[in-house]
C-alpha cells in the first residue's frame, strides 16, 4: 500500500530524544526527564467531590455538547483570575483549550504559511517546536541570558525579518532553562512588538508555580494594542489529565482560534470543564497552589544542593525561582545524549533530557534539562549523586 503523506510530514521524523527516553522506560531507572507535576499532591478528594457533583447534580449539562469556546462560567472564572494579575479581558476573549499545547497548534495553524518566519528563544520549548514545525516555518532564534531573551538580539532579528509572523516566548521559568524574563525586558518586548507590528505568543504554564521572589506582571497585562496571545494551563495547578488550558486574546483572534478548534475536536470535555468550574467555586485553589509551591521549592533546593556537592565544578546550572526544571551546561564538546546512552542509563540508572533537541536551528550537545518535580526526595539524592560520580569520572 502506498501512503501519500503531505509534504509537511517529511519534517516530522522519529525523534532521537524519544528513542533515548525509551531506554529509560525501565522502572529501575530514576528519570528526571518528564516535565510532570508531582502526582502525590493532586487534590484527589476535592476532584472526586466535583466530578461526582458534576454528574449527580449537573449531569444533563455536563455530559452534553456545549459551545466550542468552552463553558461560559469557566471562561468567566478564567477571566476573573486573569484580572488579579492585571489582564483586563471579558469571557468572550477567553478560549478553553485541550491544555495549553492546543493553543500553540491553533495559533500556528492560524498564522503560519510555509516558509514564514517565527522568532523564538534559543533554546525553546520542545512542544512549541512540535506544534509549529508541521506548518513548515523558518525559525529565527534569539539567545538568552539570566534575564531571558536578549532584547538587542531580538531587535536585530526583527529588523532582518520584518515579515515574521510572531514572537514566541515562555517568560516564566522557561522550559527548558528555568529562566524568568525580567520586568525591564518584558517592557522592551512589548515596545518592540508595537514598533514592528508583531504578534507575541506568551506561553505561561508555569507562571503560578513561583516559589521564590516577587511575581512579575505577565506580558498580556502590558498589552495596549491586543498583540499578545496569552496561553495558560490547569495542568500544573490541578492535574494534567484534565487536559484543560486557556487562551486570552482579542475577540477577533479568539473567534478565529475557535473556528479552528471546532474543526479539530468540536470542544473540550464538558464534564472536565464543569468539574474544574465547580472546583473553582467550591475550593480554595490558591491554598492548593501554596502547597505545590512549597513542595517544589523543597525539591529544587534538595536537587541543587546535591548537584553542588556531587557534580564536577565544570558543570553549571540555573537556579529557577519557580517551575519544574533546571538547565545544566557542560564543557564544550561534551555530548549529553551520548553520555546518557553509554554511561548514565546503564551504570547510574538515571535518565534526563539531552539539550540538543531544544534548539530549533543549531543543536548544542553540551546541555541537559533536569526536572525536580516528579521524583521523591530520596530518588533525587540517589539519582543526582550517582550521576555526579559518573560525571567526575568522565569530565
């Protein structure tokens, strides 16, 4: 049988990253690879209550079709929570998504023609590359430092590519680096977007998991010209299995994204939307988020202290103020994918995500993303210590 795939599928090759992570499927392997939340702190009792209530008290509504942009009450609740961080929007400017990831796909489908330029951080979120690449853009990358995207480099990229479709950024606790964009750079980013007539996709799945320092206003709160598409998610503050997130943007953009969503899945699960809406009505989600923050702060501190004690000094790491990841940088020429395959997995029984996959244009092999969110305290110490001992032998 001849399968006549679309040309775009030529760019969707089996991922070397996926193949490497399959090597870590052994339950005896301590994996720091997945960006998963800690399942031990899911609010199971509260979720059980709201799902029972959704069926027993609201079953005829919760099990029926609804409008494609999401339950009106949940959209209103998202708008109300957004207002607390300075985002002024109505419920009509909110679209409920199958997780924030769907927002990336819908935005790409809405904006990108083959060969169009997309400007993004270097490195960037793997899920964004997975969402954008099928639409065959050309990536222009902007380096980062401890304050986030380099604004001078961004300005040069915009001058060289005035026809670019949008700028993509993860300003809070960036995946993969854990870096947060400073307030000054956020203001500069908005100014550059206004000057060059550019859309910004602000991806914020980790924003509410800040466990140190003062919160910085989101880009959308500074958006005076409706240029920002703000994406958020319930995955990290409730549970990823709910597959619910949101987009906040101008009414025009939300209408177009809703049209595209209608052709993809018709709507998100009415039952899940109703359950989350009941959760927000009946329970204090902010109190639950405090528990999440305390848990991840302890784990982050434990991981970084273990790295300090056991890793060779030639390995540096970021110190995130929130989120799920730290970013390791090894000496030039070191190949973290090869090291994981040949040494870390078979000898230390430890897995992580090699950094090369996070670079859109020029992969760099001397980085790795390590998540502290999923493993127990004991596993963090055991895994990092074993990895550190191997690295001392190898570097």
